C-alpha cells in the first residue's frame, strides 16, 4: 500500500514536469505564428520591414503562400509586402496580379466577385508592387488571374493579420 502511494506520487511529479515542458514549448511556438489572438507584443525592432512575398520564389503559380506567410510572420502594422512577378511578354505564359478578397469565405473559395484589384499584370515588374499593411484588419491576398484558378489551384493566396507594435 505504502509503496503504491509512493509510486503514484512519483508518477504525478513526472506528469507535472511533462505538462509544464509541453506548455513552455507551446508558448514558444506561438511566438513564430502569425495567428496570435492578442495583437500586442513586445518587439525590439520597431522599424517597419519590407518583405518580398514568397522570398526568392517571388509571386508565381504553385507555391504555397499560406505556408510561407505562417513561417515568415508575424507582420506588423507599417510593414510592406512586395509582390514580384514578370509582366506579360512573349515568353510569359501566365501573367499574375494581386487582389484583396473581402473576407475569409471568399478567401477559402477564391471567389473574386467582391475582390479589389490592387495590382494588375504589369505592376509586379522591376522592384515589384509594394503594399503597406496600414490597418489592423485581416488581409486576404490572392492572384486574380484565370478567374480564381491561380488562387485555387495555384495556391496563390495567403492571409495576413498585422500585429501592433507595443513599444
Ligand atoms: Cu497568378
């Protein structure tokens, strides 16, 4: 009887240690995601940054931009997203563009009906098209070409919820 009490005591200690380790791990992970329910965060580098969407991949068909945004966020108010894509020419078979979709449902469906075009097929050349995250709101970016086909089948879409600098 005494030994089994001792045993369950030990088990409890192990459980507590395991659970707290897990909790710390989860909190650490949260720091790297874009989807923090609390918009304020301590942040040393308060200079707005300029980020090329997709990094060296730029803005093209078939790259997972939602995944890219999750891994490269969080983004902050005042940050600039740069969309780079070739304007149409003799060799470019698939021109691109940038649209803002109005809400999560249209984002899921790649429904362009109420979307706002923010950059046409020619604006991604050179230094690229720059978009500043000015408002504290979710942004749903998508390529609008081929009536949503690039968005749906080419995964040319991603959400951004900018955070607010606390310092
Ligand atoms: Cu496209």
